[in-house]
C-alpha cells in the first residue's frame, strides 16, 4: 500500500499493485536519464511531458524495480490513460517539489 505522506503512489500492472516510491536514489537515476527534475516538473505543468518520460519516472520509482519491466510499465500507463496516470504522476512530482519532512 502506498503512503501519500511520503510521496508514494501505486499503479496496477497485470493484476498486481506496484508501489512507486520516490527515493533519493530513484530520483537521481531518473534525473540522469530524463534531465533535471525541475525541468521535468515544468514540462508536466505545461502539458509537455512525454508518455516515455512518465513511464521512465514510474519505472525508476517502482519498488522493487525488478517487479515490472519498463515495457510493462509503459503498457500500464497507456492502458490507464493519461487521466488515471496523472494521479500517481502528481504524487511523485509533488514529492520532488516539496521534498520530505
């Protein structure tokens, strides 16, 4: 179960609930791939975030990452649609902006 107070969220992949936890390590790895996190948040706010970026951020934050392939996460995002994907995305992006405790 996800803990919204920690910026956690979840998505469903192939009948399983996958935890998304924005740890320091996960966000550093996401930043290495996607560029600066603040720019990612800005693109999201402007409606310019790509499907591949959403899937990549979810994959980097999946706990444990091996629980689902990047392709499976991408397919899940597509199956959920952008409206449903926005909720876990918003949780992760808010955590990036506000930080923890």
